[in-house]
């Protein structure tokens, strides 16, 4: 089961390829063990939404989370946390 959170990431450290390596969100720190999947969402152009790049990540504690980077704003968000 997944929980939709869509909250800003407080702090983020990227790795050599630009993907997340460590981040702080939801009041805790997370370390990325591996990137499971990366995809782009172009958003609804009629609603003025810009492109987002999503990352499905496995954390060091074994939890799956999804982050995205709002390309226009240059900000990161934690989107979904899997139980």
C-alpha cells in the first residue's frame, strides 16, 4: 500500500548522475540504497503544469519512496511512501 504525501523535501544531496543520494523529508533523514525507476511527467499543459522528473527509490532501511523534481521551480518533493 502507498501513502500519497506530496510534501517539499527539506534538504537533498545528489549523486554523480544528479539523482537523489540523501534527503530529509517528513521529519526524518533518508539514505538512498538504489534508484529503482526514473520517469518524466509532462503535466497538464492546459493547467500550466510543468515537467516533473520522478524517482522511485529504495532507501537504506528497505522502504520504497517516490520523489520528484519540479523542473520549472527547481524544487524537490516527496510524493509517495510505500508501506
